[in-house]
C-alpha cells in the first residue's frame, strides 16, 4: 500500500509502506577514529548476530583514510553474499558528505538499499533481539521511525553525585523517558531506525549541525525528527525501551568537567535547532523535562539526604547546576550569535 503522510508540499512525496510483509533492513554504523577500533568490531559483530534478518551492514568512515583502509581490510566484500547462513556482509564506504556525523549518516542513507535503516553508534553493542524488537512498530503504517534504549556500559565506577536524569550527557537513556512503547518527539542517536524513503524525502540529516569529530555539540536527531513530523503531521516516532543497545561510557566522561561541558554544549545545540525549526518545536520535550522530571529528581535526592545518603545532596545540586549550565549555553548561543557558538565549540571534549 501507499501511505501519503504529507500535507501539501512544493514537491509531494509518497512513502511506499509495505504492511504484512518482511521488511528489509540495513544497519548504518558511522566511525571516525582508530581509537574506537575494538568498539567498531564489537558493534558490527553485534549486528551480524541479530535474531532477525539484517540485509546489510554499512560502515561509513568519516574522513579518516587510515581507518578506511583498516576497515576495508577487515571487511573486504563490496556487497552482501547470497549465503544467509553467514549473516549480513559489511559494506565499507568513505563519507562523501561534510565532515561530521550528519554527513556520514547521509552517506550511509545513499548507499543502503533497504526499506528500513537502523543506526547504531560505533561504540555501542546491540542486543541480539534489537532489530527483532524494532520492526513490529512498522506494522502501523503511520510509524515513520522507531528506536530504543541505550543502556550505559560503564568502564569505571559511576560517581555517586551523578543524577540518572542526566544520563543523556553520555548518550544513554535517562530517567524520565517512557518505560513502555510510546510516541516521542525524537529518538536516541545510538539506537534508532526509520523508513529510508522518508529520510531521503526530507533531505536526510542537517549537515550544518551536530557532531564533528570531538566537538561536543549534537541534536542532529532532534532536528531530523522534528522535520519529519513537520513534513508529515500524521507520522509517528515510537520509542520502545525493550529494543536495547549497550553504549560504552569511558571512565573519563564520568567527571564534573565533562558534565559541565556537555550541558553547555546541549544548550548550544538546542539553540541551533531552535534557529532552524523554531523554539516551540525545539524545546517542547525539554519543557516537560524541566517542569516534571527534574523537580522529581531533586525531591528524590533530598529524601535520600534525609535518610542519610551522603551524596544525595550533591545529586540535587548537580541537577540544578546541569539545568543552569544548559540554559546558559542556550541563551548565550541564541542571543549572542555565531561568535558565541564558535567560542563554545572550541572545546575538545570527546563526543558522547
């Protein structure tokens, strides 16, 4: 069947939606540094072990010739073989887009051939049931995208002051997200999928925003899903926490310095999205997070302090400080212009 999700647009685009048939799936993994070589191998192997059929794995190398050569040496085949028992073959390509995650993802979109494209971070490992749990959402023709939870895989001890409400700082699911399948505004970049035709119809990821190497900005996913629903108001973006990946969190990210830098960068990133799509759309989810999730987090921490938890008070302070720094980043970038953006993005914090 053909589903027209769009309201009238300059160029009407129809998205072909097949219901009741097996959907083809390509998984796109973008990588930029040799420092994550072992992680990249684990990410690819986790896709090859999926219980559901994956038609191909597309590894996109973001402007790193040495990494490209190593990846092509590890996975030399150009296209999947017909031997299904061997699992999906791996297609290694160089990014042809702008340097950065958005350009690499767009390259993957252009190379992939399946109806559904799933994105897995190069430092994440998918559970065997990952694709199996994502696909049922697409039985509803209104669903244009589906993603799941990113569980933190810590390589060091979690600081007692670190609030779980801020696990988004390290690219993971956080307290406040739905605990059952729900319609959301946007998905977590480490664990998301979408109908490929729909992403191509809106031009893919915006290459003017998002992560470039170690620059600590992001929100390219927020921008993407806002544009999808703006183009097709009937479209639904679904979050299913049962579709899980494990996202590596290096010990050096669990520090106050990293916490502070990512909060400031998140404010900057939201300002960039607001400039593109308007503050009402860019901050809709954040308003409920600030009004509901964070006050509950402070209250929980204070109750813990009363019960004798020596670090609970610091968690409450971290919640307040995180909100203040994120707001400061937003205000600075939104109202002081590009000069503020350039100065804030000079930070070399490793991207989550």
